[in-house]
């Protein structure tokens, strides 16, 4: 299969299209044929190698990509939540088996059925930003109905999900954005 990988840290020029073996899902994983992949700031941060705390988790070569949308083509023996042919979106195993590839693997719990209202390209823009907002507000912040929350960067990817999640939870939301993004 084709994958966009890095064999060294650096600028965009280190991204290389390579032929690699198609991953095989473990018993709790799914193999997804990638129809669309999101591009996130963390991808260029990892690619550059400038973040020392992240570098300790990385083994080169690796395939970037934290967001995937596609079709399940194979499931592990323990997977019951998804089946072959399901249209899904989620987060592949990372680092290393990212979504800048024709296929990626991930824990079945890291993928969900893609909403019919979203096409694959739109769905690929959801997972990492939405999970970042959700985890910050509910897993770490324990946001409760009626509480006030200030969301910096409310017009951005993570911020726009944070605003929606907080409103749905019944919180009072105060959003901040740069002057260019007020509308």
C-alpha cells in the first residue's frame, strides 16, 4: 500500500510517498480503508521533531495522521462494535500507523460509525479536535450543567467543538476569538 511517511525530522520535504505493508489488525482493532485523512498542527510538530517531549515516543520511519474516515475492511476477532463495510471515522494507532496511508489500523473503541450527514472529507476533520475538546472539558475539567466556561480560540477546530459540547451540556459559554474570526 502507499503511505506518506517520514524517515527523518524536518520540513515538508521529508514527507515521502512509500510502499509499505498493509497493517494487520490485532484482536481488538479494525483495519480501515482510508478515504480521507485530517491534517492537524500536531502533524507538523511531530514532522519537525522540534518537540523534545514528543520525540521520545517516536520511532522513525513513521506514518503521520491522527484523523481518519473510511470503510472497515477487516475486524479483529474480539471486535463486536463494528463490522466489515461500516463507514467510520476515528483515530488510528499512533505514533506510527497514521492515516496518511491507504489503510490504517486502530482500536475499535477509537472508531465510530460516520454520521450520514457528513461525507468522508468532513468526517476526517472531526476526531482529534472533538476528542481534544471533549477530554479537556469532561474528563479533566468535569464540566457540569450551569457552570460557566471560557473557551479561548472558540472559532478554531477544537474551540468550535468545545462551544457546541459545552452548550449541549447546559453550560454558560463565553467564547474568545481573534478579531479576524469574530463573525
